[in-house]
C-alpha cells in the first residue's frame, strides 16, 4: 500500500495532480536531491551548470503555481487541500528543493496575502527568484517571538534598518546566512526595523528587487542537511527604494507577519509530512526485502511495532497539517497556534520517523548508499528553520 491508498476522498482532479507530482518527486527531485547533497562545496549547488536549474525549470513546467493560484476558480478550501497534496509530494521528493520552490514565490505570495494584487505580476514569472529576508545575525527565532510586540519591547539593536529620507527608504545592514534562496534571489519579501526620522523604532515589511545598487550577497552556507536549498547572507549598503516598497507599515505589522508566518509554518507542516512519508516508505520496502534470522525482518514483531509507530506519526502529521492549512486559508485572521502546531508536530515526527527508519536499516542506514541518513539530516534541520520549534511554541502560546 502507498499513501494514496489512505486518501478516501480524493477527487479525480486531485488524484491526477497527486500522481503527476509524485512522479516528478520520484523521477526528478529525489535523484537531484541526492546528487546536490553529495556536492562538497555549496557553491557548486548554484553554479551555472548545476543540476539545480534544470530541476527549477522542470518544476515551472508542471504549472503547479497556476493550479494553486487564487484565480484558478477553486474555492479557498479546495485551494488549501490541493496545496497540501502538492506540498506533501514535493516534500516526499526532497525537502530542500521543496522549500526552494516555495520560497521562490514568496514575494508574490506576500503581495497576494496582504491584498496588493497590483504587485502580484511584478513579483511573478520565471525571472523572479524570491526569498524571505527576516532572520538577522543577532535575531533568529527571537525575531518571531517578538513579531507581535511593540518594537520598543524587542531586545538588542537591529542588524538591518530602513531609514526614511524624503520619498525613499535607505536600507543599511545585513540579513543572516539562513535566508533561504538568499544568494540566488533577485527579489525579496523583507521584514526589518524602520526609522521614520522621529527616533521611534518601528518595523515594516518590504517588497523589493535585489539587483539594486548596494545589494551584495555572502557565500552559500555549508550545512548538515537540506543541502539542495541555497541559504546565505544579504548585505545592504545605502540601498535606496521608493517609499511605496514598504507594503506593511508599523500599524499592520503584527497582522501582516502573522499571516505570512502562518502560511509559511503550514507549508513546513506539509513538506515534512512528505519527508516522514518518504522515510516510512523506504523503511517498509527495505523491511520486506532484508533477511535476518532466516526471514524478512518485516516478519519480526519488533520491526512491525516500529513500523506501525512510524505509520501513525505520518498519519497524525498529515491530519494536523491539512487541518492547519484549511483553517488558515479559510479564516481571517489566521491563527499562529494552529500553524505552529502543524510545523512543530510534522517536523518533530519527520525526525522521529527518519530515526526509526534508520534503525530498521541498521548499519546500512548509516551509509550514503541508502537514502535514510539524508532524510534524517534534512528532518533535523527543519526543527530549527522557520523558527526553532521551542520558540515557535512560546510564540503560539501567547495567543491562548
């Protein structure tokens, strides 16, 4: 049996989409993810002749963004459900690539989310590779924790500040090495401190190009997992943008950041539901082939018990991630506690399921000849990115 066997109510359209995306994940994403993961230098992942760009092109050719577009004619609930189905399958293929695909569209997504449809086209298309520039060298998960509090309550000085000068904002400072798509992005949805000239620290959200004078990039981050996902620093030196580039002002900041964070966390829940499903699928297949004690290890009770524990965690992640996406797409305002529960549950479960899968593989699981050690590394990274799970829980609990 596979994951689709447990989808009792898939429509014909949903089933066709799921099968198409699963085939792309299996035939394109998984082998590409393994190949990119094996590259010693993360700069090679984004080199001009890298396999990465071919994968990006094939993903665009699928037309998945158009399927989930608000103009598709689907209801909000149908959009949410299809988004989950697609994102789970992309996560099944490779979580790093799945995140890169999602973040690529983040500026357009932010424009849609805040109702600035006039900006959607500007930040759409093949020529726009987006990123979400939030994290800073001195502000990581704590930035999320303080998002809905007055700027004056936030400890420490900001690393990146937009200072108003006449009809422009002048941006100086740095975003940290954890910006996904950071060194390949040419446009961004950026959150940073704002100085309106009155000495009061505020915060704002900007939609802007990154091919402006004064913008430079650091080197790609060399990290333990999700190595197909480019991450890196962005530096701003006297970068001038028109005042209308600030699309979320201080008054709308709490609501705007909540909406963005809710959808990002819901997406992470779906991606890592897919990772957990992949780890379970590999482990189940291996258990039915690997012979120990004179029979396939699947026939040993301890292995069956471990597989069932993995299965229930996958199903729990799928249920909570789909519920979170459905709620936050169809309700306004969205609820951070719902999205955070999805992200934290799915990422924790993905790591636990991958760890159990490695145990089933035994010594082979430690070898790069098998896929499990990569899934374990990828899942471990997810428990920190987009907000450390512990801090996300604290931030979400503020809404109780």
